[in-house]
C-alpha cells in the first residue's frame, strides 16, 4: 500500500481501506502465533533473555521482521515486564521465580504491516491477588474493545476501561497508552485507557490502533528507571497488561491479534 493512499482526519489519524485489513491480519496472526509458543518457556528458573532469544529465533525462522530490534536503540525482539514492571522491561539475566507474573510484548512486520500484541504469563503457581489482577486487566481490555465501532469516541474506550478497573478497586496507568498502527509502528491517535464518554476523536471505519491497558494493584503512578526504558510502579505494586491490535469496521471492530491456539488468556495453576 502507498502511504499516500486513503485520507488523514483532522486529528492526524489515517483511514485505511478495507482491503488493507488483510495485511494486518497476517501481521497480527504472526505475532499472536509467536506468543502462543512462548508459554512452555515461562517457568521458574528461566531467564527473560532465554525467552527473548526464542522469540528472536522464531521471528527469523518465519522470515518476518522484528519491529523493536533497532527501534530507538532497543536491541531485543520483545519487552518482558515482570511483577511491578509496568512496561518496556528489557530481557536479561533475571531468573523467574515461582509465582512471578510477566507481560511479554512482541511486534513484528509482515509485508510492511505491523502486528503488535502482548499478554500475561505466569511462572509456576499464580497467587490469588495476582490472579485477580490478571482477570481484571484482561476483562478491561475486552470491555474497551466492545465499545469500538463507528460513531463512538476514544473517550468512550477509555471510560469503559477506567470504570471497570476502578470498580474493582485497582488503578489504570496514565503514563502510557495505545497508539495508531498499520504501515507504521506508532502513529496518531494516542489511545488513553481512561477518560470521559463522548470526548476525543470520533471513531471511523478504517482506523487501526492498539488498546493495551496497564492496570496496577496499587496506585497508578509510574517511574522510568535509569536505562530509559523500564517503567515500574512507584509503590512497587503488581502491574499487568494485555494488548490487541484492532481495526474499526462498518459495524464494530476486528481484532487482528487473536490467539490461534486460544491462549491469550489461559487458565493457570492457582495457589490454595
């Protein structure tokens, strides 16, 4: 697709053509399939670097491209964020312990299209509080997606997520948001996971973006560590995130990053 095709809204949001969604399906499926394969590697004793190496090798095996290797100097095929790390955790020597929760975020480029998705994993047995956090975060994402249709606003998406999370006595991170996607990695709009109904740009068929709420058991404030990537909760409370890439259709939306194996939100062993 020529990026000059289509049109740009007054808010700077690109409107893609219906036939462009085929490219997003391929990219989204590739990213989701890679994450489907990661689960068996997330065990106590594994390192996040080992998981990232598997992802790197799988991307190469498929003949697709990592969107993150080389992006603003980043050198890994995934972000792996453990426990109180909110997002952008750098794979390394950290050894997973029983009960650790982690978000793994992968973006691949297939024929020029970007597929961006993340989901939660558990090393060993999941604790009760963490289980509830993962459940609320996943369901908040899906409640945001349910709102997506022509005529709704981005404020409607944020309000649906925020209301659900706060009704469950957790908090939505304000410092990071979803983003436009397609033939570029990041583009307008910023997709906030909080807000007021009826505010923000109006959704139109052809808009493509991510929804990726980050939810904390404690307060919403975050800080970025000295590596200029890793964001953590200021109060050291657990954080979770789920992310899908979606496109607005004539009567709703299409999720491009659904798990082919049904593993986007699996059932984990839980502590008694």
